[in-house]
C-alpha cells in the first residue's frame, strides 16, 4: 500500500522563493530543433522544476531578498561576534538551505516513483485473469526494482524531514546520507535491467493498445500545490528518472560537504558517503551515458547521440583537432569553428561514415599505411616547461592583483601551448575505413580510449542494418545539432578547468595488483597501469603474465610517479604467444584487451597515506587493488640510513671505500644484468618493477648476500632497473652533491654554448672522485641503452627524464608540509620547473659526444673494480 508523502513546508517555501542555482533545472540536453527546445523548456516548468539536485552546486545563491529573510531560518542562533564567526554562521545557514532543496527534490522524485507504482497493482491483478494486459514476467521486467527504490528514498525522506524541521547547527544528517549511499547497489540492478525494461515496454505497447494508453497517461503529483494536483508523464520518461538521478548522486554530497565544517560530526560521515557514491558512479558511468543521450531527441526520432570527444586526426601528415560524434547510425567528424563577437559554438562537418559502412583496419592493410610522424620527447618536454612557466606567471600575477589584461594575455598563451601539446602528444593510431575505400586515422594516447570507441561502435553496429547517404541539408542540420547535443563542451585543457578543480597529485602512488576474477576460460593474463599527466595518459607499470588460469593472483606492488595525475587506469590483457592466431588492428600488439577500468585519485581520500583497498569492475571481470599515495615532500626526502653497514642510504664514498672499489658493487651488478638481458626491454627504467622484488634485492645488497647475482638472474629485469634507481634515490646526498647542485642549475640556463660547456664540464670534474667515476660508469651504460632506442623506446631524453631528478635532487633539511593539515599536498609549478631543470642537466651530459675525463681513469672504472 502506498501512503501519501507529507508536505514539507520548508521544501515548499524553498520552491516558492525559487532561490535555485542557475543550472539546477537543465535536466537532459535538448533535441534537434527549436520547437523541441521550447517543448522541453515548457515541460520542465510544468513539472515544477524537478531537478533541483542536477547542478554541481545545488544550494541556492542568496539574493538580497534571501539575505533579508535569514532571521526566519536562523533557528534562534546567537548573533556572530566577528568576521570568522559570521562566515561560519553563513555556511551553517547554507547547510540548511541545501537540505531544504534536497527535501524538495526527494519529494518530487518520490512522486515520480509513486506514479510508476500505481499501475503495478491493477496490472498484477489482471495478470491472473483470462484477459491479462501483461504477464507477470513482463510486469517484473518493466517495473524491476522500482518498489525497492521507493522504499529506500521514502525511508531517507522520512528520516530527513523531521531533522530539518527541528533544525540546529549541530543537527546530524550524515548517517542518513551514508545509509543512502550504501544502498546504491539497487541502482546497479536497475541500470543493468534498464535496456531490457525499455525494450519490453515498447514491445508491450505495440502489442496491447490498453497498455500503450496506460504508459502514455501516468500521473505524477506536482510539487507546486496540493497533493491532488498532478502532471501527466509517460512511462518512458518516468523510467528514466532513476537513471538520471543516480548520475547526480555525488553532486548534492559535494555541496553539503562544502557547507559542513570539518569540525562538524557530520563531516566524516558525508565524506564516506561521497567516496561510496563516487566509486559507484565511476563503475557505471560508461553504461549510463548512452541512456542519458537517448533522451536527447523527441520520441519517434531514431538518431541519437551515444558518445563524443575531442580527438587528433592525422590529415596528410598534419595533426588536426577534431570533435567526433558517434550517433546510433553514423560516425561524424567535425571541426570546431573559432568563436568571435560573442557568437555561440559552431561546427563544420569534415566527413561522416554510416556505421554499416565502417570497418577497422587489419594487419594485412598496414603495408599501405604511412608511418605515424612522432614528435620527439624533447619537444614535448619543452612544451611542458613553457606550460609550467606560464602557470607560475599566472599565479604570481594573481597574487600581485595586477591588471586583468596581463592575466588575459598569459591565459591566451597558456591555451596556445596546451593546445599544441594536446595535438603533439598522442601517438597511438585508431584507424577507421569506409566501404567507399576512404580511410581516416586518429591519434590517441591510450589503448583505453581506443578500446572504448571500438566497443561503442561495434555494439551499435549490431543494431544497424542499412546503409544510407545524407543530403547536404540533412548533413548541415545534423552538424548544427551537435552544439546542443555535445556532452564534452570544452577542449581538455587545464585553462578550461574551474579554479576550484583539483590540480592533481604529485608524488608516488604505490599500487598492489592483487588478483582478478570473472574470466570465462583459462588464459595467459597480465595487467598494465596508466596515469594521466599534462592531459594525456602514460603506461607506467605491467604485471607478469599469469599463465593458464581464470583467477590470476599477481599480488605485485608497483611504485608509480604522479605528475598532476587525477586518474589511475588498469587494463587487463590476454597474452597471445602465437601471433598467427589473432588479427592485429592498427599495427599494435596482438595481445587481446579483456577488460579496462579506472580509479579517480581523490586527494582527500589518499592524503592519510594509508593503504586503500578497492575493486575495479570491468563488465564482469573484477580486479582487486590496494593503493597508497605519498607526496613528493615525503617520498623524495633523502634520509641517511641509520645502519652504515649496508649500501642504501649510505654515502657513496663510504661504500666504495669499504668495498675497495671505484664504483659501488650494486651499480656494477645491476648494470651488468640489464646489459645482459634488458637492453631490448620496452620501457626499461621507465616501466615500474615489482616493488616486492625490489625490496628483496635491496635487502640482499644491504646484507652483502653472496647469492644476489642468482636472485637477479631469476627476477624481472624491470625490478633490477628499479633497484638501481632506488639506490640513487636513497643516497643521503645526490650524486651531483648538494654543494654543486645550484651551480649546475645555473650553468644549464646559460645561453652561450661555449660558456655553458666550459661551466658544466668544470663542475662535473669538480665532483668527488667516487661520485664522478660512478656517474661516468652510469653515463656510458645509459648511452648504450639509448643505442637500442628503436627497440626499447628509451631515447636519451627519456632516460634523462627518469634519472635526472634521481641523480640531482638535493637533500632537504626541512619538510615542506603545509601549515594546514587538511590542505592537499601537491607539487607547485615552481617545483615542476626545478624537475625540468634536473632533466636538462643530465640530458646535456648524455648528448655530449665525449667528456674529457682522464682516459686511464675512465678505462679503470669500466674494466676494473679494484683499487
């Protein structure tokens, strides 16, 4: 039995005052034509603005009228005595306003669920008669989980309503939101069934006119007036409400947290609810997006937007930025026109392919495809340096409160450099063919995006059965509609981000890849890990191949360096040893991508430096991970070892003197093993080794284990490379020494090449003997690694990027922790510039043809280890 929902005076007053956020009523994107826009706008007003929690900040902006009425909402709170108390008072008042808006939104949502439930009882009763409208199975499919959703939100509303009525600033509501977040699994089931429910409902409408009439005339109570005032809704529209609402689940929590002081007892509960909600939402976003876009056109129109994004197209060797739109029947490539004079966005159509005519390239066709022109890493890093410098200038101008013209020029410059990096950085090909013989090549940065696009296109191709061509008028109308239908509104540049968006994390992320389940047959399985940096994704680690299993247990730990990263991606592959058994696409590895998922790197969640366990869902495959973040301030601080008997954390001169060697034994052993079997390993020194193997080697070297060479021969070569990097990173003083580091930084900045060479070589030869000889030994090795660049993909510049900060980063006497413990620890742009300088110093020496060290000294360190 359904009970009437109590009317909330606070919620009603909230709606009457209409103190809504400007974006709170946008709902779903409008359809193609102007008439559709007007109808959609009219429908929203008729519905009484139901989407109160649709905006990033659903709290109302207090107008002068709202501020004047604060006394009515203050609930007898004492007058604040100073500015900080006044701010706190305002924040707590806003907390009540947010909750009032949530009540109003819940009231509307419950009325929609109630409208869905009303026809269920008579339909079920009729199902047992000789003339059923629907079968019980059809009823269960169409209204799947609706009763459960109603009960969850009814309980939430009934709990929240009296607490807001009996308001005080210490009133607690966090437990209600935490419980609501813990029940989001019901939405998982609803979303999984949504497509089947819609398909069943459509078939039933076609087969039964009585049900068709019922589905078009469902009545939901209006939240404007009395409970007998109702608004007509279709079954299709009402069934979409839970799909739409679950995508908004984190927004209200964000807003409520914003107005909840960290000292408030609700704060930790709301944080927990937000974490659960965000993790849940990220796990189903890919499935919800097509459903959201299916509401962008009027009923009866077949073409709907499924996916869109900015991509780089390769056109006659030149890189061009495009906005790609995948519709239910075609792939459309457009160019975003430049805006001027306050005009709205416009697109030019470059080409389109009906999905029935689209195919992907196979290995046999690759012979006719020209090589992709790759941009040298040096050029990409030069762009990153410019971007970091401009960002630093922008921050300095903001602090100085100077004129907006200077800031405007800097922002324009930043936009230009970031756009250039966006064009130049991707190198992975994604090629599509049309049946008419034309081919098109896109460049993307990650197999993740490529797989997403392939999957979306292939899934939709199963539903397409006919080819067609568009007239010029139809094509123009379709291109014009993209402005309204687009879901990606801005080119993915940091200049387009809001000021309060996270700048990302800088430091080290430890990731343990535990295990995976859900594979249907035994395979040879491995995972790769990617993180974003400067707007594109980079492969950072790879597990070993677990052979012939459906439940791999890797239990491998990796340490991944983060540079402004916000997302960790994990991709699971089946290793194909017989290359003839599988068709390669786009000229890439024949290994088959089995699943992919990602984890948002939330600074608040990761800041406590404890391990966080999580499960990444990949459409049936589940991968168990643990992650732990350490900021640069902690991870890069050089700490002398308390035990001077080992080699890690001990001065290099002490080690060489004890060993009676010119170069530490650990350096010679690691280099020897890498040169024996790692010179052709793709990403050697860049790809992270297994942390547990690295720690085992570290312990063996520290105790002078005689079997260390045997251990090394059995370990993955990336772990040995990681051990060598760790040794240099944990030196109590950098190889280039604290004393000379400022001089190296100044020398590399000299513009006169003759003066620069003289300065840099004099500084190098001034290093202590053990430091100099060890560096020369390592330098020769790195140059030999770079000679195999065509195979291992490690150029001199890549090696300098890996080793520069490790060899030059100075010791830190004091921690750089912020004064506020709640402030996220991130690397500033000035630190980024310092890292770039360290890379440039090492690259300079790598690029020198010869360093005039005494030949006898050089020969002795390369071929002899005894004094």
